[in-house]
C-alpha cells in the first residue's frame, strides 16, 4: 500500500523557507526512503508572491494570505517561517486549532509563548516541532530530548548565536570594527530581522530558555533569563583575556544547582584550550553535561538557509513517521511528560555563582592594589590571578594610570556586586570597572 504524501504548507519563503523548499526538492528520494512517504510542499504563503513564485515555480500554490494555507484541508503540516511573536503566534495557534501539525524555527515565539502553544497542541493532539529553533542545523533538540534521555542533566553551555560569534571572531582575528562585522553577518543571512536581538544576547537567551526547559523539565521562562550582549565588550578585554589564556565567547548557560536553575546569557571567558573556545565564525557549539554520559559537545552551522532547513526537514520526517501514532507514543515537546514538569525556580542573577574577570583602570600609585584586594578579601572573594600592566604600555609615555586585571575564584554575583560597589567608590579607581564572567567548563 502506498502512503499518501505528507502535504506541507510553508508560511514565509525567505532565507529558511527557500532553503527548506530547495532541500526537500533536491533530496526528495533520499528523504522519502527515510520518512516512508513523500514530503511535498503543496502551498506557500508569502507577502512577496512574485519572489515566491520564482522559487517554487508551478510545483506549489502560492498565496499571500497565510490563513488560506491553514484553511486548506489537504495541508497536514504548517511550517511557520515568518518570525516574530505577533502574527506568527496567532497563525501557529490557528493552525493547531485547525488540527495541523506545526514546525517552526521561531525561538522567539516559543521562548515567550511556548507553554501556551504546547498546551494547545497537546489538547488538540498535534505535534509542534522546533529543531531549527536552537543552534540551526545542529540536532541539539534531538540530543537533549532523546539521545541524553537517560541522564540527569547538570548543565548546558553553548555558543548559540552565529551573528555574535562571527562578530567576535572577526574583531579578534581581523581587527574588524563591530559595525563592519555586523553588516557582513546580516548580508550572509545569519542575523535576525532585528539584529539587536543578536548583539544584545536576546536571541541566545531565547534558545537558552528552550534548552533549559528541555534539560530540566521546567516551563519555558524567558522572562527569568539574565541577558547581556556583546555591545559593551572592548577590544582591550579581548586582548587581556588572550594574554591570560582565555577567549571571550557569548555563551548561553543553564545549570542545575542545589537552590534552583541558573539561566543566563553573557560574554564569558572560556579557557583557550577548550574546544568550544575555538569555535569561530558563525559556527555554533553546545556542551551538555549529564551525570551518566559526562560532557558531550555538538558543533555545526547554527544559521543560514540550508543548515536551518536541514533541521526543519528533520522535524518534517519525524512528523511523517509519527503522525499516525497516538499522542502518548510521541516524544513530548519539552522532553518531559507534560504532567511531570518540575517547578524548580530560575534563580535571580544575584544568586548565581561563577568566577570573574575584572578590569580596573586605576591611578598608578602605591597602595592601590592593596586596597582593591583588601575589599575582595573582606568580601571572602578569593583571587586566582592578577595582571598589572605597565602604565606606559596602557596609556603611553608618562601615563599616570594603568589597568589591573583580576581573575577570581567562584563567588556569588550578589557578593561580587557589593565588592564592586566598594572598589568603584575608591578615588584611585578612575573608570567604570569591567566585569566579565568566567566559566572553566571542565
Ligand atoms: P526572512 O525574513 O528571510 O523570511 C521571512 C519570510 O516571511 C519573508 O519572505 C517575508 O516576506 C515572509 N512574511 C512576512 N510576513 C508574512 C506574512 N504575514 N505572511 C506570509 N509571509 C510573510 O526570515 P528567515 O527565513 O531568516 O527566518 C524565519 C524564521 O526562522 C525566524 O523565526 C528566524 O528567527 C528563524 N531562524 C532563522 C535562521 C536563519 O539563519 N536565518 C536560523 C534559525 C532560525 P517579506 O520578505 O516580503 O517580508
Ligand atoms: N540570528 C541567529 C544567529 C540565527 O545569528 O544565530 C539563528 O538562530
């Protein structure tokens, strides 16, 4: 018996939509042999009908009204590739209500409204799949949800935004200015429609939020994530970090600690000898530490047309295989059964424990370092290393100020905040103290 093709409706045929269409067509026989049935794009909705028609030719019906796709009873799966969380949310909920399975690459939508969307899908007995939403082409959702299912996961840390990793790599390797590197990332199709989501860490926080929910079986809680991007990062700190044996990466981190869950995105010093420290350009990498497996590392393209399409199509194949299965036999969207979610609290940043890189611009005078280290000692913050630059090297011949760089051992962020306030108040500390968090990832 021949099984009828799985009929797809694409909402949006931009960067990822075009990649999905092209790869589905190019690899159709291979994909069919895996899925057990043909997967066909039957309908496409895009605002730019002429451009969409150029891409799909006569192979699919092209419309400019996404609701026409949802209303078509022949469509089995709606693939939302429009982006944003306004109209996209409405369309996804309407598709679910119409009994369609949904595939989306939209991490912003799921990080903010995932709980509502997954609950609606469960009630309607349809699947919502989102492999492309985290780390593009890397099958990290599959790994967290299925491959590592035996483990009590302890932490996840990843370079999960290609745009910022590209910018940091270009700044470090080629000495490019931030703005030039950002423009290149946009031209290459890596950046979000609103690139502030990339550079301010919001996109990485969307992805970290989803991984946190899947790693620990907690609801998606983007509003609890600590988010800091790369816009305040100075070239001097990239250089000093190198001298101390570290690279600076924008990491999304989520950890299980005795008091709850840490969920944070910020520039991070990572030992240069770690594999993840050497992930360059728009590439992504995610480390997951489970109690049974130890540390695992997943690496690949986290953005771009066909790498992201690869993940979208993996979801389509899952749906092709599982659409006839009863909902109870399917893999739950957040890895844990919906009635077995935990209410472990996401900790405020002040309760997070990590180590630090501090850079202080200080007057080049006797006793300055002693006063700074005295404040740290009084706060119970242990120093790991200190680097003091020659004043001439920092400010040129005759300079009267210099940089002191301090690496600390682990301490609570709240304790560090208090110590920084005291150090900042010293008259010999001449500029805002730079603080970058440090993770050994061992
Ligand atoms: P694009 O902007 O390239 O594509 C979006 C498409 O949707 C455009 O063709 C746009 O048309 C169309 N569109 C906008 N509004 C509507 C509407 N109301 N009805 C129908 N079509 C509409 O975005 P991407 O392909 O880059 O991203 C899509 C999603 O994938 C986003 O959620 C993004 O975060 C996610 N993603 C993207 C990755 C990437 O590498 N680009 C990687 C991983 C995830 P028009 O251009 O005319 O406005
Ligand atoms: N803007 C994102 C990035 C796209 O740069 O990684 C992939 O989600």
